[in-house]
């Protein structure tokens, strides 16, 4: 055979040799897809294999394999198909499948002036993802105190972010109100104590869920300084008995609350911020509520610092005086060997509001609390906490035995 004929025939022979191998690979792929459709499409639509990564599929198969009637070999065959077809760890396409996360924690409380109790405080589930290069979303659902008629499941957050630029977006939906910072740290791993500061509960009304629109983003000033901002319009607090009980979704009046928050961050270590919000909170939109707050966060090595101050003024019909609420907390914690975190916090709350002329129950808080806590981290996502609160009444109140001991076991997933 001449050299020319050899060169001419070689590609032809190569294709003939690969033909059966290619046909076998296609047959194997077709068989895998049919098997997958058979097993996973019986009770519901068989999702695209690219919807999840292989690690996510392993979790799904562990739960659903018995329902699909998968024996050992069937499970191995199905997993082999999914390993070939599943999404890579870095997804290139949009929209992405929802990223599932959440937390749960159980607690025990003991105090002389209340019933000692175990409490399944929170089960939180949240989903987030990207629908477009400029559109992302988050939905967060919560079941509190075990549920039941008194505590049905509710939406903690559910919003869409439309990104106008890389560092600027419009948020629409239900969100945590951008006021001070504690609300964004009220989860069990972000809050280093079992309890929340009284000031944050009653004035920052943790966790403060609002529906509205928020323009948020950041501005950079050199390599070490940037400023985060929120400018928003929300339904605002309603006419409850006090600030904390005035959280709402649908508005109770025609006046929207307007506010903003500025946060400066230096060297990714120090943060200081200012918050402001004003809006009517009675049904006739005649009387305003004005809230201001400042916060500080810092970190020096393993030492974490946190402080907040809040003030609220609520208008009342004459001759009643304005309701006034103010308070602060300062907190320091230190992580030891990534396992132990002792924490100390001191806080105050002074809240006096007649409110009777607007149908509200008079409110009178005057307390000071010193909290000592210790956390043990089994892993970064599993924590066990113990806390003791020394609670003292202010000048307007009679002293009572209301010190509090608390335990918590929490996981994030």
C-alpha cells in the first residue's frame, strides 16, 4: 500500500474503531436516563440532573432511595449516571437551583419568678438563588416555639434584589428593617449569648420584619474604607400595645415610614453606623414615631466588641406626654482555640409611654442586666451555650427576683 493510500485510509479506520465505543457510551447514557426517569419520575417530575451537584444528589438519594425502591446495585447505577450528568460544583448557567440553609435551636430557661421550661425556640429554613445576572432572591421561613395555633409558621423574609450595578440594588418584599445591626446577628451562631439584649428586643423590636422597598449598596473610599447604605420606605410599625407588639406586614394607615442607615467599615475590622426612621403608627396617621440608633463593631485578634444605642419618641394626643424609650448594650467576647467563647454583656432599657389615649396599654420598663455566657463549639456549625443574667430594676420599679439561667443547643445547616 502506498504512503498516500495509508494516509487516506487511516482516518476512516479510526472512525470505524471509535464507532462501537461511541454507540456503547450513548447506549449507556440512554439506559441511565431511562432508569433515572423510571425511579425518580414515578411520584413527581424527574428533575434535571444538572439541578444539583453530586453531593446534593447523594443527600437526596439517601432520603428518597427507599421510596424509589433502589437496591444496592440500583443505587450505584443511578449514582453513576448522576455523577456524569450532575451540575459541577461551580454552576455556570442561570437560573441556579435554590441554595438551602437554615438553623434550629432548643433552649432551657430557669428563673425564680417564672415557670422553668424547655423551648424549641426556632426552626428556620431559607432558600436563596439567582434568576438572572441582575436578579437574586431570598425566602426565609420560621417556626417558633414548636408551632401550633398560637405560633403558626410565618415568613421571616421574602424579597427580590434587582442589581442596578455591581454594588447597588433595589430590594422589594419582606425584609428585616435596616435599623442598627443586632437584627442581622440574632441567629444562634451570630448571637454569642442565648438571650437578646432587652433594648434590641423592645426598641429595635428584634426580629423586626417589614414590607417595602430598600435601595442598598456600598461606596468605596480607597482600599481600607467603604460605606454601606440603606434608604427605604416601609409600612412601618403599627398601633400595637408597645413597639415590640407593633410589628406588622400590612399597613394600618396610609403613611409610609421612611428611613436610612449608614455604616462605615474601616480595614474590615471596625464598623460604626447611624440609623434613622420616622413614620405614623396610629390608624389615622396623626401621630409619628421617630427612632434613632447608633452601633459599633470591632475586632482585635480573637476579641470581638459590639455596642448599640437606640432611642424612640412616640407622639401622643394632648395632654399626654410623648412616649420615650432609650437603651444600650455593650458586649465583649473572646474565642479560645476556636472552641470556647466567653462573653460578657451589660445593657439597659428605659421605656415609659402612657399611650392610653391611642388605645395602647401603658408601657413601663426600667431595667439593667449583666449577662455572662460561655459557648462551646463542637464544630463551626454546632454550638452549646450557657448563660446567667443578673437583672436589676431601675428607680421606678420594685426589685424582684428575676435573674435568669439559660441553656441552648444550636445547629446551622
